[in-house]
C-alpha cells in the first residue's frame, strides 16, 4: 500500500498541539487501527533495511498492484479444462484398456476412443491381447554379435538337461507360444509373467519327459510330448490365475548328451535300417500275394469254365442223340439217308479241291496219289505229329 507520510505527520502535529479530531464512526476507527498495525510493520521493515545499508525491497512490493479477480478465475478454468481433457485416451485394435480408479480395478474397455477421469483419480493400462509372445527354454536366440552369428542359439545347459523315465539324460530345447487371455489377471495376479511362463514350461516339460522313454523322445514320440506338455502347462498357468493362453509348445531339438551321441546315432541308424528292410519285405509281400491270388482265381475260373463247357456239350450231344433216335424210330430209311448226306457235307466242306466223276469215267481213270502233299501231314488231336518224308529217309 502507498502511504501518505505527510498526512501522518500532520495528524501527529495536531495531536501534539492539543487539537481534538472530529468524531469518527466504527468503520473509521477499525480502519485506523489496521493502519496503525501496518504502519508499525512498515517502520520495522524500513528501519531494519536502512540499518543494514541496503534498499528496502518491500517498497517495490507495496507499489505492485494486486491482480484482478477475473484473470485469476480464467486461469483456473483453463488449467481445469486441460486437466479434464487429459483423461481422453485411445485403445488400439490389438489392445484392451484396463481402467483403475484410485489403484483398484474398475472396468475393461474395448478398442476405440474412451474417457477416464484424469490422474490421479483413474489410470489406464493397454496390454496387447492379440500379440503372440514367445518364450524359449533350454536355449536363447542370439543376434549378431562378436561371438555368435545372426540366427544361432546359445544353449542353457541347466534348463535343457532332463531325465527320462528309463533313467537316461536327454537335452531338450523347446519354445512356448502364448498370448494374453485375461488382461486383468495378466497385469495384477503375477509380477513377472515372462519368467512365470518359462519356469512353468520347464517344470511341465520335465514331468512329461520323466514319464517318457528316451527312444520315444528322440524318434516318433515328439508329437505326443508336445501335446502333453501344452495341456499340463495350461493347467499350471490356470491354477496360478495368470490370464495366459498357451498356443503351442514346439520341440526345437532333442538329443542325448555329447559324450554318448555317437552311440545313439548308431542305434538310430540300426533302427532306420530295420524299418527300411521291414518296409521292403512288406512291399514285396504286397506285390506277390495279390498276383498269386489273381493267378489262382484265374485257374479256378478257367477250370470251372472248362467243366461247365464239357458238361453242357455232353448234355447237348446226349439230347441231340435222343432226338435223332426218336426220328430214326419214326422213319429209319429217311433218317439214315439224311445222316449220310450231312456226314458227306461235313467231310467235303473241309477239302479245298473237289473232283466229281460219274461211275463210267471213274472206272476208266487212273488213280493218282499226290505224294507232294503228304509232306504236310495232318496232325490228329491227342497223337504225336506224323514224321515227314525227310525224317523217314533219315531214319
């Protein structure tokens, strides 16, 4: 406040001279008492600063005017608006929003724009629930470095060494693929979800390998081991309430210790040779047996056909003979003459050349036997072939 020191001095002089001031009301008296108190403070500060030999800083403060009330209200409103707008947040399509109110779970929101009360009332976590995460057990993927090239792995012996059911040591390297199923459980039930998945996967795989034999783990039992380990690991994580869903457990490498790996390779080669020979034998058997069965069936069918043919022919000849006998009994002479004609027709129809002579010409003709045609002797069915003329001369 600005003080009029001249007026104060004038009042003091009037008091000293015995002049009585005019009567005042209560408000003037209260204002005068406040002025007296402020005056004492100003005197103290003024004399103190002057005694120290420096300027009085409170003289400058007294000269500064107080800000207006409307400006203060406007500033407060702007700050409050900025604070309220800070509660707007956006959840991406691959995320879910988990809202906490004073540190306690309140709600879960879907992807899109949302609003939460600004800090410190509410806070938002946005875990990626669609992202497939990967955990490695028994090995670690190593990037490009001075020791390992890109794409190589570093074996963790204490994680990879496991004991099988037949008391053999085997090194197992596998990976686990998982994703977030319940974001609330994933965020607040466990403090280190990656370490939990790795430790639980190692425990589940040790139990499954402990119930399996080494031959099954190295050769054809890998698929069953993967399925059993997946089911057991999911059961463990569900009991912990981790909010994690196991997608797959994949065996990367299963091999015996380095000291006995050569012997295991020899055993595996012998098993492969055994399987190859068995497969070859089964293939040969599958090829021969159908052929033999087909040939046997063909012979049986041919014999049955021949039997049926001979039986039908015999029955037909017998029926023909019976019918002919009946006709012969009715007209013996006519039937005899017809049989003669039919027989001569069959005989003459088989000859290539025919010479017909009447009785008088035939009696005067000289019989001639074509010896050149005898070389092509006719073979009688059921008898050996007749010898030719050259063969008879040789004999």
